[in-house]
């Protein structure tokens, strides 16, 4: 009951702020998420932030958070494969497949990982990304990475990277492959620079960006293995997949079960 009243208060706050008619979504959570997703990166009251922290932290405590201790390493002691929602992983950092605006997905209730991460982290994540982008003064190029706090996620940090886009019907080129490799390398280097001990990668670029999943898995595993071997880094890396198709591809590369 307490969580329901908190959700109602959050929705009412955002609804009054937006000045919109009531929303079409069926549930109160979907209506709240709609407003969170479309809200511009503008300051918000501490009153709302306190409600959001209370609600998202309660949701987190009620969820099945997964740690490295719950997983079995494969091919040594540093690589892991796990199928599930990346926002349930209690690792030092998770990787978000962002777009060049770097502000999260603005489509209401969209199923992309960018949307889910921003929703579960809370509105502070978009504000933190806005600060980074204002300081940069231009859109984020492909193959780079930025880091923010995780806020209400179980991970301490979120690393944001823009992978290459492969439009439907377009043949995959060596240039696009090199760009994807750069995204993985940029995240690994940034994680090391911030002294992270563990990092979970999503399947960068394989969703709405259209990069072929099987080739993406080959490049992801090869890039991570090469980085760990060449640098001697102790970083532990989780390859996180959501779809069964991607699980199959990564199992081909790594063996083991997720």
C-alpha cells in the first residue's frame, strides 16, 4: 500500500508539472513511466526525488538482484555469461547502449535497454547525462564512452556508449565492425580508469541499431579477451544477454550456461 501511494504521488507530481491530459496507459506505473521517459532534462524538486528514491529502492529490494557470487565464471576466472535484465546486476558498472544525444530514450514505455536503465535509475540519470553533454557541447560520437552514477540501480555506475548503426538491408562493413570494437574498448578503458572491479556489457548495437547479433558476439568476446590479455587487467566482465538468440551466440563463443 505504501509503494502504491508513493507511485500515485510521483505520477501526480509529474502529471501536474507536464500539464498534460490523463494518459492512455492501463496501469499507474505505465503512466508514471510515460512521464519519466518524456520529461526533459530539467531540474526537479527534492520532494519528487525523495519519493522516487523511496519507490525505486523499495522495488530494488523486492527484486532478485544478482551478484558475481551468484554466477559461475567461464574460460578462466574473469568472464561470465548471464541471461536476464541488466538492471538486476549488482556489479560495479553496467554498459548502456545509448544514442548520440546521450539523454536516454524519450519514447514512452519503450522496451530498449536505454529506456529501462534510465527508468530504473531515476530522473537523476538523465540530469547527469545532460551535464556531461552540456560540458561536451556536441553529440556523442560512436565508439566513445561516458560514465555516470547508477543512482537507484544496484550497479554503482553506468557506462554509456554509442555503437554503430546498421540500417536494415545494408551490408555490414569492416568500418562498422571497427566502430563496435571501439565501443567495447572505450568502456573497458573507462572502467579501468575509474577502478571498477566488475563490468557488465549489454549486447551493444544489436537492438534497434541493427548490428547482426552473431557477428556482434564474436567481436565482443574477442575484444574483451584481447584487452584483458594485453593489459593484464583483473577486471571481471559479464556478457549480459536478454534474448535466447543472443544467449546461443555467446554460448558458441564462450561455452557454458547462463
